[in-house]
C-alpha cells in the first residue's frame, strides 16, 4: 500500500512540474499525397492535402493555433455494367479542390517530463469547387453492335464544408525542440453544402477510432 501511495505521489509531482511555458510557439502540419490507377485507363483515385499549422501557448499547457492549406480529391471510373442479361456503359468523374482553414485550441496534461496527453478542439473549414460528370448508356444493341446514347449528369459548383472535431492524442518530446505526436481518434460533426438549387446539407458524424483518424507527425517547438 505504501508503495502504491509513493508511486502516485511521484507521478503527481511529475505532472505538476512538467509544463509548457506561456509564449511558446510551434510549427507543424499535415501533408499527404495518394494516387492509385492511371488517367489513361479512366480508373484512378488521386488525393492531395497540404495544411501547415502554427500554434501559440496563451497559457501554461494551453495553445491556440491555425492551419491554412489546400486539398484536392479527384477520381475517375469507367466500366461495363451487367444487369438482366444485358450490359450498359458507365463512367463517372469527380473533382474537388478547396482552400482549407482549421482554427484550433489544444490542452496538454503531462504524463512525464517528456510525454504529454492532449485534447484538441478544432473547427475545420473548406471553401472549394466540385465537378461531376456521370454517364450511363442505354442497353447494348446487338443489331448495331453498340450502345444507345444514354443519360448524362453534370454539374460544376462551389461548396462549403464546416466541422467541429475533438481529437485526443499523445505528444513526446524527443529533444527540447522536436516532438513526435499522434492523434488516436476523432469525435465530431461535419456539414457539407453544395451551392446548387435544391441541394441539401450532407451531415456526417464521426465517433470513435478508425484508421483514417489515427495520424503521426512531427513538430518544431521554439522552446523558451
């Protein structure tokens, strides 16, 4: 029992003494690129995100900051659909590109002199443009050996995306100036609105830990 109390006392002392000073500034960010497939096959996915971030500690272990960047998501697919003994040609192309902003507030709790647990509240915003081209032919005609002309759906419009997320994570100081941080989940809400007549808000809720919400990165701290 005495050993347990001693351990708690030592840990509490570590939590109290490990502080990130008011006025500390750090730089970090997100950058990622993914592509699968080729344009020549009309079947590919391409994603790009660049979001540099700066944070400022307005109090001990409490920072506010802002991320500013760019995102692009593009995909194309083309294939033959088989239904009821006949076939159709189907193709679809989508592209979204946006200016991104992400103001946030982050609170740290020290687990040791180098390891911190944090909770981050962020409001991700996107102001962008989306394009869609979708086509499905009429059934294959064996007499003419081709497909009848079918239906086409296209639009080119602006969109706005607004979210509110809470992200827990861990931050480990490798040196005085460099840290490795990982987010381990995402809990939040996002609303997407297309600037088209009759378009409705698309709302999405994230609750829990999934692969896409687990991130790993580094940041530079201008330690005081």
